[in-house]
C-alpha cells in the first residue's frame, strides 16, 4: 500500500486523464526523425514592438475590450479570500464571497477613493473596511456600514456600492473585463481551452509559489520564447536543453488561443500510456489570448500572466501550481528544487533574453525581426492579435 505521502507524488497526470482532444493530438505527434522544419518567410517591423501607436491599439482593442487573466483560482480557494491586483492600470480587487463566486471590483472606496486592500499577498476578510473613514463593504460589493451616517444628508447607500467589473472564473483562472459596464466576450475561453485546463486539473491545483518579475522589455518579446522551441536547445543549453528535442511538435489554434504539444527528447509515439506521468515525455504549452502562458512539467504547471505597463516595461506574475501542498519531505524537496530551477530558467534565461532583444531593437540593429519555421507560432499569434487590433 502506498502511503498517503507517496500517493501525493504519484498522483500524476497520465495520458488517460487528458481531454479527448489532447489525447488525439499526442497520438498524432510524429516521431522526432519525421518532424521536419518548414521554411517560412515572416517578419515584424521594429515599430511593432517599439511604437506608441501599436501599444495604444493593443491597450484599447485588446486589453480593455477582451477579458484578461487577473489571477488564478488557486490564490483565492475559499469563501472570504480577497486579493488586490495592481498589474493592469485599474487596481482590481478580487473577492470570493460566501456563495463561492469570485467578483472583481475597482480597489477604490466609494467615499473618496482610498484603496480598500493593499496589493500583495492574498488575505482573508469577512468584509472590506476602508482604512480612511471605515466605510464597510460586503464581499459582494455592497456598502453595509458608514460611521456617523447621520452626517451625510441624503446618502443613498445603494448608489455607493463598489464599482464592479465583469468577471468569470473559467478553467482555474479568474478573467476580468477592465472596462466597466462592458460585456466582454468570454466564449473563447469557455471552449476547448477550458476543457483542456480542467483535464490538467488547473482549477483544483495548489499555488506552491508565486514571484513577480518586473522586466524592461515589450510584453510581446517576453511572450515570444513561449511560442517557439527554436531557442530551447540554445538559450537553455546549460539548463533544461537536454530534456527537450529540437522539433516543432504539433500546434493548434483554439479560437484566439494557441496550444503547442510537443514530445520531449525521449518521446516516441509507441511509448506513451500505461499510467506513466505523461509530462515526462510530453510538454503542453498554451498561450491563452492575450497574455496568459501555461507550461506543463512532470510535477507542476507554470502559469504566467504578462501585463504590459509601457512599451518597454512588462510585469510577469509567475505561479507554480502543484497537485496539493507538499505534505512530506520528499514532495517538499521535489517542489522546492523545481521552483528554484524554473525561476532560474525563466528569470535568468528567457526573460533576460527578452530584455536584451528589446535593447537591441531600440539600437536599430535591424529593420525588422524575422522568424523561421520553428518559430511559426509567433507570426500566427501576431495574426490573431492583428485581427483584434484592426491591423489585419
Ligand atoms: S475614503 Fe474610504 S471611508 Fe473615506
Ligand atoms: Fe525558454
């Protein structure tokens, strides 16, 4: 009989636990020797990364019009949990009320606008009390208490509820529309993307660690390495490269989202299954439009929200999800080592490369960025972005 502790580590994703679509894709991955690189001719001008107009278009037509990922369900697992997020411009307050529903509000008191909750770590609160004059709000956003209310002639509490934003919890991610009184289209997230995320068990996973990176690079340069395997054997030569093969794998559009499924170095089509940890031989990487990156590893999933701050500044909120909190020394050691390793690979390799590219683009080394067949998901992603910004 395995112990409960051993079972926790053995509770691993198998091919059988995946969605029908994920399984069919894995079964269609060619052997590495047959995975040939297509030659493509595609490029993006420097202005696509450095132009004020492009950045303004992305903000207006994408980040303020479509739902954006605000946080993970794992950060607010219980009723009474609250979290303030400041990475998008409007400061957003997320609450999970007694009814289990996550709601999003502007993190601003409706008396004089003071922030209700400090950004940072998730917290627990039965109600929200403004630190300034102690106006008090329920987690559903209603104004429920005003000290010395008799001093406000004609105050109508119902008109001073918190300013609510459109919000949905889908596939273990909390998606928010940043424009008040808008009706953003959540349907794209609710299709195959949600089915896949649920099969990966993202909604019920545990947030083992979270780290914020503040990068000096355009957000698209930060995103690019997660859309291509071309750099893996090179940039990561001294870290994770030996685990990966120099092949494209299979990629699909899921609406505006992109899913890449690729075989690791030991992958062979006739050797998947049999209850083995599928993420030892397969990597799933998703770009959930516009700015959520999901990458699977054998014992954890990396989730990254890339929030553009300016043309040349991006905040990345990284969370490592595990199947439960570590409850024994072996699991703790495995997770701790994995966490240190992945922060080092993303932080010191991928993100640093993005910052270096941004500096080189500013210096005008070349008129445009060109892409090869191993990078073909990047032009695809940009064509989806163009369709939203109206540049197509
Ligand atoms: S600003 Fe919040 S109670 Fe006055
Ligand atoms: Fe990378």
